[in-house]
C-alpha cells in the first residue's frame, strides 16, 4: 500500500468506512468486502504512518468499531467478532512503535473488558 493511498484515506476520512465495514452486519454475499476492509486496515498498520494513526485516534475509530459490535442490534457471529478484534490487535501491534495512542484508545473503549466478556460467554 502506497503512502499516497493512505494519505488519501486519511484526508477524506475514508478510514471510517473501513472500520464500519469490519464491524457492521452484512449479508453473506458481502463477506469478501468485510475481509478486504480488514486486510486494508492491517496493511495500514504495517506501514504505520503517523497521519493514519492520528486520524484513527482523533476520529475515535476504535471506539466506533467496538460500539458497532456491542450494540444489541448487531448480529455478528462469534467468528466475525473475533476477526474484528484480530484486525484491531494487528493494527495496535503494528502501530505501537510510532505511538501508544491507539493502545490507549483500545483501553479507553473498554475493549479488554468486552473481549473478556465474549470469551467467558
């Protein structure tokens, strides 16, 4: 993924579309889109660009993503929820060398508590 592509995603805040795509209900026929959005977010994390990290942090995309899967109307399977957290954790790991902002966002969104609750279900 090129820097220009990531810069364009952050400039227009299209990152919100990717976070919504991985954490919202979708018909089975649209599952490839969910997987592609997840892969894109992981690639963004691997490139660890400061502008992308800042955009994710300032627009509270991690909290938004987790709120999507916590909502009572959300009917994601356990596998889909696991994939969301897998994506977020990869993003955190890859971006941690530049900034701890996303790790803090993950904690402040109570993601650890939510993950524990899912595991103990």
